[in-house]
C-alpha cells in the first residue's frame, strides 16, 4: 500500500528521478530551471548562428517566450550555478578580460547539455559594452572552473561556431532565458496530496495493529 501511494505521489507531482541538480539549478534533459528563471539546455541550439537564434525568439518562433541572454542574465545564471557558495562573477563589473568565477566541484562535461568539446561547456551572451559585443562563459569539465569574458568578440566570430562556420566542430550556442513564475497548486491538488499523506499514515497504523 505504501509503495503504491509513494509511486502515485511521484507521478502526480511530476518528480524527475534523473534530473541533474547543481547549485540552485535543475536540468531535466531539455530545460535548466531555478531561481525564477528557465534556460534552454546548452546543447539544444549549440550549432545555430546568431540570426537563426534571434529569429527563433521572435513571434511564432520555436522559442518565442525566451530571449537571448545579456551580461546580467549570464551573471545570474553563474550565481545560480554556485547556489549558496560565493563566486566572483555574479555581479556585473565591466571586466573586459577573461575572469575566473570559481570552481564547481561536481561538474562534468555535458552536465547541462554538451557543447564546444570534451574539455569545456560554453555559451554566448550579448555583452553590454556594445551592440555587436559577444560575451562568453565556459565551464571546465576536468576542474569545474567557471570563466566569463564580458567582451569575448563579435557576432561574426560567434558564427564561426555554428553550422557552416569554420569552427563548426566546436559548437557553441547562445544562452536563452525566460522568466518563470512558480505555479501555485490548486486547492483540489492540495486536497489530493493531503489525502495521499493521510492514506500513508493510515496504512502504517493498520500494519502495526
């Protein structure tokens, strides 16, 4: 009886056994979520150039409810990766050179979607220093070292890492993000959960009597 009720509650609440959790972020194989935001997995559009990515975020696009991340979004993502641990990059400070944000001890290659190569996972974001400036964040697979360059290069060079680009074998995608609002369970859902918990307690009492 207890096992049946537990299985029901897991299925009912949508709990995902195989989800990956790092810091305050959870990856379900498609989306990375946490801290009130949802990001697209790092490998989903890793081979897309800027124009294709931008068009996908417009009306009727595949990801019309997302936006291309800017520097503040990238820093927020990094801060959420570290969770309660301190990092050096979650505040926008205008640093133009490559900066080490800290180390994520449990990180392995492809944990939030495989991109770039077997040594790093990387993603682009729009840097705030100029309209054509592109920032780059990388996470080392061997040491978990997170780096962020607020002004890595420009859009033209970022397209080298897309399909048809000179570095297409090292795909790097743009970080897409959307703000999410936590869903409040309806009274009927709360009632069903309460009944499930009551049933577990009742089953235990019967087994002990």
